[in-house]
C-alpha cells in the first residue's frame, strides 16, 4: 500500500525493524505470523480501517 512514507518511517511508527517491514511487504514474512497488536499498529499507521485490506495482497491500495 502506498501511503507516502518510507519503510523506515513505518517501522518507527509501529516499533518494528525496517527489515521486518521489508519482509512483510515483499512477501518473505507471512501476514499470518503477525500478532494482532502488530496488525493493528500497521493499520493505524497506514490509515487502513479494514484489516483485510492490509492482509489481502489482491486488494486495492485505497483505504476504506
């Protein structure tokens, strides 16, 4: 999802390493391995109201 921030900025907002953000974005780390708390932080940081939009790789890039 494009939100106008770098992986580093997103990592800082959610308390993860840039490497973990990159792994999630590139599909090397499964969304299924995320904790609920981390998924919520990612949704908040990316302004995604529906977590399925974050987890569904086929979804559109616009937030609901």
